[in-house]
């Protein structure tokens, strides 16, 4: 089975980014990845994400995406993603702050935090990946 051949899901992903990683590794192993428009999955208001992360959910999604780029796509692709996404989040933060109401101010803070994460490259995530490498050679970590 394809999932067994690639080693299953990578446990380094807590909740977000595992789908990117899985599809990437399947393609690298020679399998195709297909989109099936007829299939449906019902999310009931993202309850798991909201329960676990609350208002920090968007930041957790970004951390998972950064982890994917860091681990699978290489330094140049990671830097390109961080620059593009970080610029977008900074722009959105400015626009939200400009409106000035309470909801937009909260949104501006979230976007600013995401821009900052892109700027710094998620140092906590990097440390966690390095720690996993020291403990055991974790499957799928292809470099520091």
C-alpha cells in the first residue's frame, strides 16, 4: 500500500501541514495525487482546531505550512514562501488596522503576528525539528 511505502503520516505535524507533506511524499515516491470533486467531508465549524488553538488557529496553520516548506521544499522555496506570505500578511495587517474598529484591530494583530512568524521563520519550529533529529533520525526530515 502506498501509505505504508512512504512511512505513513509524519508525526512531526501536530495538526496542520500533514496533508501537504503526505501529498508531497506520495508524488516523490511516484504516486499520483488526485482531486475528487464528488467526495465531500463535513467539518463542523473546525471544532478540533478551535478547541486546540482558539484564536491562534491561523498561526498554527501557518506554522504547519512553514514546517512543510522547511522540511520538504528546500531553503530557497521556504524563503520565497516566507517573503510572499509575510508581505501579504503585513499588508493585510495595515489594512485591518486602518479600519480601526475592535474586530479589525484584533484581525490586524493576528496578521501582524503571522507576518512576524514569516519574518523570523518560526525559530521554535526549527528547534523542535532539530531536537527530533537528535532523539532519533525521524522519518522525513531531510536536513537541518
